């Protein structure tokens, strides 16, 4: 979002007019020594508070915390209404971002959720905020969108996949998901050729729910032999060994969890170990979640979905602006993807 041009200072009664995108406000000016001093944040002929306010808001600061910060550091008085007006102006940018056209082909799309407290119908509820990261065939990363939903299910996922299709996505080679029920079916309904890979890390976490705390490390070691096997066939043999062994006999639900997801557990075995690390887990999106959580945590909860979307978008925008070029390892990945997917793997930009 481009900051607005602001009016020249008015040297009367120790106040300065600020003309933002949304309205005009009056800021108290500090006393000047022979007219030579100006606070750095309020330059004599340039009043661009929008970016400063938005940057502080994106770090998780509340409206009143931003007001106090501007007063303490820059010696300027701004009202909570000004902060709200500036940050609310982001909504137009958010809507444009959420509806922008996407590339026709993505080599990998990661979909994963974090939980955020949002007030809904008078009650504060834990809602799922789903984020999607796409890896273009050229290797660049892009945040495709964010969705907030109270009840996740096949209908919701079908809506998300249909939205991606309507925004121009024609093909997804591999979708890496967190294993929720109905997710693979929704993806395949819209993108029938997509390979769906269940996140192994999520599956391990789910498996640990069946075991006691003191046994979890040992069980994790036993499960590691499955997903670190040299091939899908070897992994299957080790899964059966786990089922017949002491942990499988003691916790049959763990074996059944892996058995139910097996078709979505094994796709990454078609690649070399270097590429497997890219596609066997949604960890690519976990670091994004951690940065969102840092900004969300201090707020406790949001008054509505709109307020949550505004802050999360600003965090995502800041993170995405710092992403670098594709890693060197993507050169090898491109070769493997081209062999595995043929003409479907195409660089479009």
C-alpha cells in the first residue's frame, strides 16, 4: 500500500496537521529551539505516518500501544482513531491480494493451519487460519492466500481448491497437507492429477496422542525407521514390523493411523532423499506460522474475522518481502520434477 502525501506543517499553536489517506488529524508539536528542531518522525515538509503505524501494527502492537510508542519515541500525539483509520485502509489491499490472479502451475503447494482466538457471536473461539504457500516451477515461493474457518471439512476444502482454480491455477503437482479428513478428496475433486502428500510430522504428532509422555521418544524412534526407509516397499515392511512389535501391540491405534493414510504417506519415496526433505512435511509453512503467532499472541483475541485477517495479512506481506531467490537445491529438484511429471512441469515466468 502506498503511503499518502501529507500536508505541510502549520506553525500555529504548536500543532501540525496530518493529512492521511482517510482524514486530517492534528498533532501536537514539541517546543522548538529557535525553530531549528523537528522530531525525526515528523519531518518539516513530509508527513508520512501510514507506513510507520502499519509497521508497528504488524508487529502485534495494539492501537493504544502504537499511540504511546509514537508519543514516547517521536514526541508526537496521535489519536487511536488515526491508528485505526490508517490500518483499516489496508482492507482494500487485502481484498485485492486475496483475489489476484495466480500462476497456472505450481510444483508444490503447502497447506497448513494455525489456531487463533476470534470473537464470534459473543464468544471467543479458536478458529483455524489456513495458509497456503506455492512453489513455482522456477522455485520461487509465493503465499497464495489465507482462509479463516470454524469448522474444517470436505466442503470447506472444496471451496478453497475451487477458489485457487478460479484465480488461474490449472495444475498442482504435489499438495502437502496436514492430514485432516476430507482434504485429499477435496483436492482431487478439483485437481485430479495432483499427488497428495500427508505431512509426516503431523502424522507423528497425531501418533503421539496415543502414547504416554515417557514413551513418546522411543516410539518416535521406531516410527523414524518407517519414513526414513530407502523405498516405499521397505517402508511398508517396517510398518508391518512396527505393528507386530511391542509398540504396535501396545498401541494398535498408531498402526491404524498410518495404515489409513498410507496412500498419502508414500508419494515422497519416488524422489531422492534431498528432494524428500522438501515434500514430506509442511515445515516450509511452520516458520511462517511462528511469525504470525508472535504478532497474534500479544492481542489475546480478535474482535472479528476481519480484524484477524488484517493483522495476519500485514505479517505475511512483511515476511514475503524478505524471501530470497530459490535455493541451489532447486536445480536438482527441477530435473527430478521434469522426469516425474513430464510436460506438466513447466516454468511459466
